[in-house]
C-alpha cells in the first residue's frame, strides 16, 4: 500500500538550488533512511513530507487520512504541561480509555465509574497498550510523569517527543536524527524496537549501526539526484561504490566521444545539412555531459600538533557531587601518552561533568587534577559554536588569525582552511546563523582543530554530522598521535576510534574496560546468563532421590564445577584492570576467559537438563 508519492519536486532558497525533479515513494512497511551531505536538503525533505513547507514545483500525494508522526530537531511541546498531560492530550482513543481507568483507580469508592472504566479497558483490549506505553516511558527514562516540560533538559524533551510518537502509533514515523540525546542503552532498545515492530519509517540518521540493523532501503540525495538502494547500510556502501565506478567509466567514454565530435565540428563547412544540424545538437549535449564533475571534495584535516611531554594528566582521588547526587567518588587515574578512551554511561551519570572537571571548567570537591606543562586541550562541547548575530563564517576563523600554521612550517589563509572544511568562497560569506546544524558543527570542529591541541576531548562530536564527514573525521582521529577522550552515543564511531572505555556508574565509580564498545557489550551480555543460572543453582532441587545414583553425583559435581569456574572467571576479569598489561597479555587473557565462559555454558546446559527431570518429578 502506497502511503506517500513524491513527484518531480524541486526546492530552492534564493539562488541556492537544493534539488530539482526528484521522485520517490513510501509504502506501508518500508523502513527507509534518507542520506545526504549536510546542507543539501535532508531536513527540507522531511519538512516537505509533513507539510511544514511546500515544494517550488511538483507535488506530494498522500493517502487519505494518513496519520504522520514527526520527530523534528526542535519540538513544539507545551512548556506548561506535565509529561502526563502531554501524553494524554493526544487524540488517541485507547489513551483516553487508559486515562479514564487510571482516574477511576484514584477514587475506589466510586464503583460505578470504576466498573465503566474497567469494561472499556476490556472491550478495547487496552491492557496490552498500557503495558507497552509504560515500557516506552521506562526505556526512555521518563518515569516521573509529574515533571513539567519547562523544567526538562533538552535531552529529556527530545526523549518525550520521541515517546509521544511511539505511543500514539501513527501510520508512518518521520524522524530527524532519532538517536540524538539518547544514551547507548536507549539506542539499543530503540533499534531493537524498530527492527521487530511492523512500522513504516522514513528517517534521517547518521547512526550507521542503526542503518545496518533497522533499515531495508536507503535513499541518497547526491549532487541533486536521487538514488535508491533496496537494502541496509552494507548493501548501500557496496552498491554505491559500483555506481560511482560505472559513472566514472561512462564519463571516460563520453569524454572520448566529445573529443571525436569536437574534431568533426572544427572541420565542418559553414553551410550545413539538416543531418549535420542534428549532429551539432547532439554535440552540445555530449559536451555538457563530458564537462560534468563530481563535487567529490573531502574535508582535509591537518594540524600542527603541539609536542606532548611525559606527564599528561593525573587525577588524584577526585570526587564530585551535586547535593546527594554523587558523580565521582575518589577516582584515581594517570593518563599515558597516546591513550584513546571512550567515556560511556547512562544519561545523568556525569559524562560531561567528568570532561569539565578534567579541563578545569568545574572545580573538584576533593582530590587533585594535575595537568602536564605541555598539554594543550582541544575541547569540542555539546554546546557547539557560539553564534554571534551578524557574524560571517570567514570572520569566525579570522579570530584565530589571517593565516593558520600547518605542519612542517607551512601556513594557509583563513579562506583556504575553510575550503578544506568544505566551505567554498561563497559559503564563507554566509552568516553563521544561516548554516544548517551539521554545517555549524563542521565549522566548530574546524575552530577546535586549528588551535593545534595535543589532547582532544570530544563531547558527542557525531551529532548532526553527515556520514561522509564522519568517515573523514574517523580517518583523521585514527591517525591522530595525541590523546583522545570521547563521549559519543555513536557505537560505530566508538568502535573504530577508542582502545578502552571508562564506564561511569550511577554510584560515582568508574570501571576501566580494555576494549571498544562492541567488545564491552559482548562481555556484558556474557555476564547476564551466568548470573541467571547462578540464581537457579542456589535454588536447590527439591528432591534428588528420584535421580539415578550417577545423575545425582553428576548434579552435585556440576554445582561445584560451575561455582569454581565462576571464581576463576572473576579472577581473570580482575587481571584486566592492570594498567601495565601488554597487548599480547590482554589477548592471552581474553582467550582464557573465553574458554572458561564456554566451559560454564556447557556445564550449565547439562545442569539444566538434569534439573528438568526434577521439575517433572
């Protein structure tokens, strides 16, 4: 079933043409990601689809009474409403019934109202819906329904806007960066939710794992043309490479034909036949195609990193709390040269606070932060660039000088540097406030890097950046010789960049894990099953007398073996906390740990087989 048909639409802003004559459709059950460079029309397409803007030409045809849920970058929530009022103000019949039932529960003496509400819940099968919407609120950490919107943080507002869309189950979800402001646990839940639910999605996201695991089609807007790929992110990457290779081959053939026809044109007499006039017309079309160029410029990141001495940063038993909320409790760590650390934890555990303590933007309550004399921080914050009214892009860079030093004593002008960050001469004289969100982030990144830091601190650097820019940033950071400390909810980005993780807990303690995010998730998932089985083991079998003598002895031995292996596993895991471990030793310990985990799993399976006999008895 077709929900939306986009037919030959075009959109321009003044002289700036975003796209012309593009068409595509959205059918029921499709999960489509829309991919494009920053500033080329992603948000404009979304606004056109939901009627917030209209195309300059062409049309968008929708199925009658189509219910669209739109998650924008900026919400339109009523600041005076509580979270509960936002939820129940929606035009949703089932929610109204649930609200009526919950109000009836508050007045148990009014049995008639309770009975009516209960019967409506039964009649409309609202129990399952209630369970689901409460699960959504819980997963997005919105349990306190009495909070007013005006008292929510930016991240909480974004999560509430997302929750409202998911709860109201529209026909189609149109989402602009749905993973922004979600912590890693929430993203994984949302990813799983979208993957298993029968939803229709059209979204803009830079989260490549999300693209890989959720989407079944990717539409790319590239140089004003639309390309559709019927598959996930891996399929898109492979087929895009093939398309570009074919385009390059065709361009080569067209250029050869153009040379041949140009020679013919030069040899033609002034008096021409009808046949030659037709060939002349074809020549002009060939010339146009032969002179087409891909705007394949890539960001060039190059900095003259300051020399880093032997002393980097030392955190001596630092603590920080806000009232009763403990952020850090006597954390001790000495940074070594070239470390690449990812900082992860649930929302509210203090990731940004940790970065501000490290850089001196916040004072510690106790302990001491010692910064090496040669350390020069480059701090990319979530706040982004400070936008000054009327300031142009080039003026932002010129605040750091007319010429910017590069490696090996070279230097370039402010304008040349901006060109390396994909701001052409015309764009350099645009006002900063007119840039797209992604372009502002790219400009901010430029201002951080041109200061030649040797200790880069990046707080959610991937938000609003397009995938092409992310790939270049990743390549730069992989080659970056200084220290890196990164907070990011982009799992793909973290996996490529970091060597180990600081995992912030809600009690103020930090766990140092040797590996990237996927390593940690694999490790964390392995911890869940043994705990569950261990609980089962502690619930001793009711009667062993009905087992055979051999089975009874085996059962007892399995309990002892599992307990012993668990202790061995704990001992190995503790060794990973040793900062002096060599990569070879880490690899060896990992193999031993994996072997023990497999042994535990085998013995647990046999334990469960025998325990099933006890249950049957």
